[in-house]
């Protein structure tokens, strides 16, 4: 039980390191576990993938301000329940969730800035989608509250509806009074075109990021294999040095035995000569 708690603490610390250090620290942790004989734990750690910037920032907020995350989860649950009630209840719950989401978004931006990362529009939108996508799923909720999210989530079903409700509310607040129907239609077309362009850009960025992460994981795996090979080579060299030392010792022993045997033969020859002389006398 103690080793399991220790392993959990190690993984918690892993998810708190700077994003740029994640892969190196993960490999170091896996190597320590492997050297300690905990091969299954080491393999599990090795399979952990580097989180995206959005997920890393969310995990950071969850560790630093768990109450803020719990407030957002509670507000999302309240909005879910309000869908079965009155319009006023839905509007009030929507406002509460929007406030909680905005607070979390600002907190993630601060985390990103401290980590030397840019809080781009794409990253901010991924943060919002992931928060909405995890807030109502029990398994994802637990990972969110522990600061252990491993991947981004899309807002689907109710979560998407909640996000759309928030978006419409913000749009209505920004719409100028007295805007004409034609003007609104133009604005909507422009907004739609902007959304499509943004979606395409996000898809391209997401593809690039996935590719980069896959290459990084491949490089990490190669590094792991290289480290294991280096350890094997070091072990073989040590064994070779030990074998050479034993061979030198055996050679010295053989030479000593040879010298002793030679001295014995010489002494035997001398003894035989003395015996012959004594017999002739």
C-alpha cells in the first residue's frame, strides 16, 4: 500500500513539472521504478503521454485552486438540472456556469504565462471545451479534480449545449441596440465565416500538435531503448573486466604451479644424482 501511495505521489509531482520537462522527468521516474524492481509501474509510467498546453494548464489550476474547479463542476451540474426547469432557472444557472468558466479560463492563462507558454485563442478555446467536456463525466471529473487530466475533451451533448448557450448570451450582450435585420444577417455571416476559418485553423494546429507529440513519444521510446542498451553494455563491460581479472589470477596461479613443478623436478634430479653417487661409493 505504501509503494502505491508513493507511486501516486510521484505521478502527481510528474504532472506538476514544467511542460517542457515532462518527457525527461517521466523517463527518469520510469527508470527509477525499473531499477527498484517495479517493472509494471515503470511500464505504466512510460505509457503516460505529455499533456497538451491546455490540459497542462487545467491540471495546474486544479492543483493550485481545487475549490475553483469544484465550483465550476457544481455550476455545470446545476445547469444540467436546470434544463428540466424554467427559463429563468436556466438563465441563472447559465450565468453562474459562465462566471465559473471565465474564472477558470483566466486562471489557466496565468498558469500558461508563468510556464512561458502563450495563451492563444486556440489554446483558450481548447481549455473551455475540455472543461465543459469533463465537468459532467464522473471519471473525467475525478481526473480533473486531482489535476491528472491526460487528454483534451470535446464538449458533446449537454456540454455542447451549455457552451452554445454561453456563446449566445455573450453574443446578445455585445449586439448593439437597434441593429437592423440586414446588419445582423451580415454580422452572422461574418461570424460564421470566422468560425469556419477558426475551426479549420484549429484542426490544422491540432494535427500538428498530435504529430509533434507522436514524434516526441517515439523519440522518448528510442531514448529509453538507448538507455537500456547502454546499461546492458555497461553490465557486459563490468562482466568482461571481472572475467579478465579472474583470468589474470588463474594465469598467475598456473605460472606459480609451473614454477613449483619445475623446482620439484630439479630437486628430484639432484636427489637421484646424489643417490647414484652414494651407491657407487
